[in-house]
């Protein structure tokens, strides 16, 4: 499946990074509305079509919210309601027979998404997993997860987490019909139970798209819920993820506020 990492040197990626940098340095702080597209395109020296593509990607990644007639707003940083308790997707999907199928495993240089959310240096490498989570035999979630560079994981979490991610079966692409270990977040929580993980989460709406729709025999325009999440410990982001739940998937078992 084509992913952002396959286009990391494209002008679109560089434009994405410029906008994110402007958000990080306070030019467009959380809660601020971005300038209208014609004005922003002029300030950045790009075409409106190129800017629109990047704004769509930023929305998918949970960085901004776009509303027709209202423009684009930078998302606030607090976690979304109901996600204060950090749980892997397998538990969020509630009851039912849950199985995880690993579709891709890669060691890759920073992408627009992982580089921003994991604060990666150009020389660092992230471990990427793509997993399809099924409930009662039906695809219920596409999980794209990136772990921070091994040196960061070793410093913050110790060698046990690195060994768990590299263990046979944990990070392997499965043959058709076979069952892999769980999501990367599940491995994190099991391998480092004493670590005080925190998460920043954003919920949004999107569609499956052609590739993911083809994988589950659904129309590309099928609506889906998108959960983006960054998991940190000791003030350092260790895992970033996109979890896509297609229409018809079991409702998420979210934890209510106390």
C-alpha cells in the first residue's frame, strides 16, 4: 500500500513540514484559524491545489480541522474525551473474537507524520507496522504505527521493549490467513508495564480510500473514523499511530471522564 514514507522527499512533504513548523513555533498556535487558502498559498509561494492536498493530509493526521465555509483551525493539544486511559485497539474494539494480521513491517527514515509526531532527527529510523485488526472475522481497524528510533527507546524504556518489538512473530508479516501478534501499542504496554505512558489523541472523520477499500472489498468513499495518537514517556514521544475504523466496525469502548 502506498504510504507517506514512499513520498518523503516530495514537494508536498516539504510543504507539510513548513506548515507544521509554523504551528510548532507559535505562528499558528492551537485553536488558531489558518489564513484563507488564497492568502496562505501566496504567503507560502505554492499553488492552491498543492496547498489543498497538504491541508487534507494535515486534517487526516489530526493536526488541523477543516470545515466547509469556516476554513481550517489548528487542533488543540489536550486528548479527546474518553481516551484518557491508554488502551490498545484490541481492547477499544470491545467484545468479540479479535485477531491481528500484520501486512507490512519496515525500518524507515522519518516521514512527514512520524518525523513530526516523534520529533525524529533526519538520521534516525522508525520501526513501522501496518496491521489489520479483525473482530469476528471482519476488518474493524487499519493500524499504522511507528516506533521512535531504537536509541530513544533504549534510553527511555530500556532493552526489554526493543527485544519485544523484534521478537519472532511480533514484527513479522504473516501469510494469508495466519495470525500475528497484536498491535505495536499492545506490545509497548506489555513489555514496559512500569513505564508511565501518556497519550495525545485526536478523533476525526475521513473515508477509506482506494487502497484500503480494495483490501476489504469496500467502496473508496466508505466513511471511517480516524484516531491519531502519540504515546510518550518521560516527556519523549515513543510511538505515533493512525487507527482507521471503517463504517460498520464495532463501536469503540471509550473510557468516560471521571
